[in-house]
């Protein structure tokens, strides 16, 4: 098995199988899986990720989520794989903004810039994991709404095309929903980039 060239972050909407895939990839590639604590951050703040929140609350939470994740990534042995990235955090923040949402645009841009800087610091490789697996309700998890999941997926894909991002990006095919197919797609993609 080849050695991954840098850290790998799985990004995409919730309920797409990122954590299960990250654990399996870490095992296959013989690298550490670094678990992030999004649900725990919400719980510590006394908030439910499935409930609507105003923009200021969302930004407050997302800053705490970013801080907690950065601490975990900073302390991890490299290369590692993570089931969340700052790209996801931008997508969830933007996903809460609607036409009449009151937004402090300067604060939003500062947060987005911080997330891109964090992604560039901690991740050399990103794999977008698209929706497709069956949705199953779990307590304490984000909203089980297929349209919202698709919204976040589309935001992630767009963010991964932003010129501020320095990582190599692979978008897993939407129809590749089997665990083994996803493992092979991602490992083959980054293996070919290393040798190509």
C-alpha cells in the first residue's frame, strides 16, 4: 500500500457516510483516523444541530466547532484522515443564510477566510463524499432532510472550486455509494496523483 501524500479530509453534507468511510480508509491506508467533535460542541453549548438557529448563533457555534477541530488536527500524527473539514463548516454557515437573513458580512468573510486558511494548513487532500446512501435518523445528528443535504453538498462542491483553496480535490461519483467502491475510488485517485 502506498503512503498518502499529506492529510486527507472527507468533506460533504451530513449523513453521507463520511465517518464510516474515514474509519475504513484509515484502516486500509494504515494511517490514523482523527475524529472531530461537532456533535459534542453543540451539546456543550446546549444546542441541537437539528434545530434552526439565527445567523449570529450559527457563526458562534461554527467558530467553536472550528477551534475544537483545529486542536484535534494540531495534536494528530500525520498523515491522518478526518471526517470533517473547515470546508464543511463554511457550507453549514452559508446554508443557514436565506434571502432575508440578517448577516454581518464582514464577520462572515472573516470566518470564511479563517476556514480556508485552516483547510490549507491541515489538509493537502480533500475528497467530496456526495449523498446517496439511505438516510437513517440518529438522535443528536443534523436535520434528516434530503433537500437540505443536497443544498450542503452543492455548497461544498462550489467551495472546493474556490481559488483560495490549495488542496488537491477529488469528488467521489454520486452513484458510488458502496463502502468498498468509495474506498477504492479515493485511494486510487490519490495514489495516481502521487505517482502521476
